[in-house]
């Protein structure tokens, strides 16, 4: 069984390092360069530090603005395969759009990743929301979430049957007609972790029925705490266990003043506001990932960290924020930085020991300084 499904630790991962700019819609020169070399350097740092997973965004066109935020993106299945081959402990997710990828192909891709990573692969299912992206692919995005998730349900049902039914089978569904289909190999280490980001009622029902992790923003922690309790209760009533993950953006510095000054520098003074506004407009028009009654209030958060929960301040303050997420009921959070490779080592050295001392995470064997420098 994958470690993510069997640990008491508060989970930590990274998000969107395969995308230009990462999660920061900024014009600063040091914004994230999503090259393969940088992703490999980051994965090795995370692996040695005991970070749990890497989660990519599947993106096909950018958001415009001066930087064309997310206009340069490494494809997630090949990205995951390469990273799994270069790491030992880290789980790596592939993010896959249901409408753009046939389930027989995806079933085999994920089973192959399972072998490459010896059970460390995960699947993040995207039912679709970005209409211009679908138009660029020549696909039609259904206006209603019921249709999007109805398609996703049949898509995933086929994948699960391919993983558990080694003999050829026919499939006569609403969206797929298959004849004598089978999909060896199956994952050898049990079903890989399944993640789904969902905000609509239909999306959350899909996640509760199928996923191991529901991925959702943490805008207001009191509101999140109530939602998490309700979601977990619904999952239990259906005989399932579903944990809730969120995403965060880290600006960690020796002093609070330094952290806040840098946040203002990259996330306000030099934000790519045209790209931010394009991103917000698309969220309003086609998605329910963020609560629409709060979306207009988080424009600054969109610039700094794509709407992620802000972890800004000293190492102690950043640790306090992560503890607050855990207290609200989240099982884990992703982390993003303006420059992941440059900023993560400070987080590793200063914040992780605090989380361990507070019992949020078990200590891990820290590599020697020589190994860190080599990475």
C-alpha cells in the first residue's frame, strides 16, 4: 500500500512545479523556471527531506498577461515517470483530464508508473473546467457539472475494471463502447492513491465515491473545518474513508518583516495582474473550485499563490499556519514557493523540525550536508 494511504503524519507535498511560474502569478525575475533540470533538483531535495508527494497541474494553454502564466508546462505522465525513476520515497502524481485521455490508455500509463516507482505513483483526476483550453484541444466542455462528472465516473469505472479484471470484457456505457477490452499490467501494489479537486456538489460526490483525497482550497479555516467534518461524515456513511488536502504558498524568512516585504514585492508590486484577472474570470465562468462568494476577496492570494492558503512569516509562524490547517481537519497541504529549489532548503531546515517537535510529522533521516549540496 502506498504510504500516503497509511500514515498518521500530516502530509506535505509540492504543487505545480511542472508549470512556468509555479503557483505565483508574478513578473519578478526569479519566478519559477519549470525546466526539467529544476524539477529533478527539486524532486531530489524533497525525496531526501522526507516530503510525501509532488502534484502537477495538467495545463495546455496559459493565462496570458505579460508572463503568459502557465504557458510553459511539462506533461504530467512523462514528468511523473521520469521523477519516479530518480527518487526512492516520494509519491508522484500524474494529473489527467478525463475528456482528453482515453481510459484504456490512462489505466496502462498509471500501471506502468506503478512499476517504475514501486508503488509510489498517484492519479489526480480532472473532470474539466477551463473552457479555452478545451477549445484549444478541439473538445467540448459540458456546461453542467452533472454531465462532466457523469463522464468522469464512467471513465474511472473503466479504469478500475481494467485494473481488476484481467480477462477481455465488453463495455456498453453512455459515453464509451468497448469490445474485448483488457489492460494488463495492473498496478502491483494495490490501487494507487486517487486525488480529485472538487468544489461543486457533483464534483464532491464524485470525490467521495471514488477518491482517497479530496483537494480543496482553505479560504476561511472556520468554514473549512465545518465542510471537512461534513465531507468526512458523508464518506463514512458511504463506507469509505476520504481525506481532505489543501494547497498553500510559503514565504518563510528569518523575520516577519522580511517575509511580508517579499510577499508585497512579488505578489503585489510585480504581480502579473492581467493574468490574475484572466484566471479569476475563468474560475467564475467555468469552475466551482473556489467558493464564488469569496473569490472576489482573494485576488491578492491569486497573485501570490494561485489562491492557496498563505504561510507567511518566520519559521515559527509558518509552522503555526500548518498546525492551524491540521486543526481544521485537513490531512495535508501542498507547498509552493516563488523559487522552489532556492527556498525549500530553508523550509526544510527551519520549519520541518518544528512540525516534528509538535508531533505533526515523524522525524526522518536527514541527509548529510555533502549529500544536500550534491543534490
